[in-house]
């Protein structure tokens, strides 16, 4: 019996293959980000349902926000590419392919984790205070690291 290939699944498989080969460093963090976004959306829906505030408009707004997060990641990837290309044009080689995008993804994952904890606490589940404190400290460290990278980049531009 002849087996037919679904063209949509073939295109999706090819696109995922190209993406994973091109951005191998970001593949796992992106999967973690998407998983955190799905869990955050689910816990947000549970929070709204338990409060009697479940609304399709708010749900769609949440989905659009998550899509916006992915657009921010794409912009960060573009900034990484442009930074690397510009530095190579002046003779400076950078060994890191996706520095800005990795920082952005880590920051977004941390934001999603904080939101998940807030949603779970609002539903009534006990959330350990140390966990909330730990994740907020991670967010601060990520933001300070991003500011250091930005300052180093500006310093490198000023030298040229």
C-alpha cells in the first residue's frame, strides 16, 4: 500500500529541522519558553475561572501577548545577527551566536515562572515564599547581566 505524505506536516518538519540546525543553542530554551507560556496560560485561565472572571477577550489578549513574546525573541535574534555581522565587518570575531536572544529568552521564562506562581497562589495553592524570592532574584541577575552586555557593546562601538 502506497503511503502519502501530508504536505503540511512535511513543511512543518522541514522548517523545524532548519530552525534546529540554525539555532541549535536556542532550541531547548525556546521549547522551555513555549512550555512555560502554555502552563502560564492554563494557570491564568484557572485563576480567571476560580474568580468568576473568565472572558474570551482576556484569553485572546493573553494569546496575543504570548505571540508578542515570540516576536521579541525574533527581534533579539535579528539584533544578535546584526551585531555579529557588524563586528565581523570591522575585524572583530564574536564566538557567541545568540547572546541577546538567550538573555531575552531567559528573562521571558523567568517572567512566565513568576506569573505561574502568582496564578497558582491566586487559585489557593500554597506557594513557598523562598521559591518566589529565588525566581525574582534570578530576574534581577538576568536584567543586570543584560545591562552589562549592553554597556560592553556600547563601549566596543565607542572604541571603533
